[in-house]
C-alpha cells in the first residue's frame, strides 16, 4: 500500500507541476493551488481509469459481447457522462457549491468537541495498517452504498431521478456514470458525510472511490462474463449487475410496476444475500425500464434532455 501511495503521489506531483499549476496561474487562480493539487489527484485517478477501460474492458466487450452494438448515439452520451465525472468536472462543481458547507459543518462540530470516529482503530496492532484500514473502509462504504442504492429504488421521488441510469438499453463500460446530477449529488453527499464521520483519510477515500468506479465500469460492460459459483458471491460481476438492469427484474418486485428489485450490491454481493435481494440466475436479459419498453416513455436522447426530463419526473410533470 505504501509503495502504491508513493507512486501515486509522485505522479500527482508531476502532473500538477507540469500542467495544472501553470494553467491555474494563467487563469489567475494562484490562491487556490492547494485545492488544485487535490483536484489533480482526482484527474490522475480518472485518467488511469479511462486508460484501463480502453486497454482492458473495451477488448473484453469485443471478445464476448452480450448483444451487438446498435445505438452508438446513446453510448456517446454515456462517454460524455464518464468524462464529466472521471476527469473531475463534477467534483469541481461540488467544490464551488456544497463542499464549503461540509467544511463549515464539520468545523462547527470539532469546535464543540465532537470528533470523528476512526474506524481503523477497531483493528490495532497490525503490520500493514494502511491495507487493513483500506479493507475496513471499503466494506463499510459498500454497506452504506447498498442501502443508498436500495433507497434510490424504494423512494418514488428518488427513483424518478435514478431511473435515468436504468434507461440505458445499450449497456457498455461507459454506462456507470449515466446518472442525473441531483442523484449523484445526493449520493456523494451521503458518502462524504460518512467518510468524515468514520475519520477516513483523504488518500483512502480517493483509493476506495477509484476501485469502486473501475469495478462499476466492468459491471456495466457489454460483456458475457460470470465469476463462477463462488466468485459470484464474493464480488459483483457483469452478469450479476446486468440482472439489476434487466427489464422487470432488477428494479421491480412483488408484482409489475412495484418499486424494489434485486442485486443492489455495488461491490460486494454479500449484502444482497444477507438481506434477501440476491438473484444469481445465469441469464443475460435486455436492459431498460418497463414503461420505456412497453409504453414508449421518453427518458431523453442526450445529456441536457435527460437531465431536464429527470427534473420533470421529480416534480410529477414528466
């Protein structure tokens, strides 16, 4: 873990000094260099993720696709979503909007003696504390993410936003970030609050987000791949997650049109097994939403249209 952290820090420093810092000075943002350095870390993570997607997941899709590619326009829109999120543009927007509110809140709590609970202190005395802490934080975050995901499917107002993610009928490795911006804002807010509450160091937070996002890119790939009887129960596979996107299966339960579903796990299928939402059938169904497929409901063809229609659904007008 230390070697990886050192290598990442060196690459972040180089990228910052070679490109980001000169650009910030040119734009008159020299007073924000510390924040720019942090943003460089997210940019580097995104560049590495995109490189892995193109070099590894892309060839896998071409090797064993579930279905032929028929809607390249929809995929191009998903690529735009991916670039906005993975290259830090969404986090930059958060920095200028809600992050100052987080800083004020936790500053207020610390002044009043309310400190963070450090989760990694639950397992003291280990040789590689960084690795153990990473595993502990990853499991805790995935548990929270499972329940956030359940909420996105259980609350009708939240589903009106999250439905955009499920409206992609041509799933590929680019589909993970196809979300309404308000949906992402709410989820990220909850995870940032959790990170602060359990005392997660910034480096661990970046690492867990990076692992989660790259795994989710693989899960959404147009890839006929199962991890086997044991592996399917250890880590979420493309087959397992595709069922979550399947029409009438992944986001419906207890009858047609009822909110709920199966396979909500983000990284670990353990929670689905524990709470009775797992579906391990070996099948690769068509993806989408029932009212989209059967009634022709419009979820939008481009980024702006999709965001606008999500707002209309939220307020009961779409």
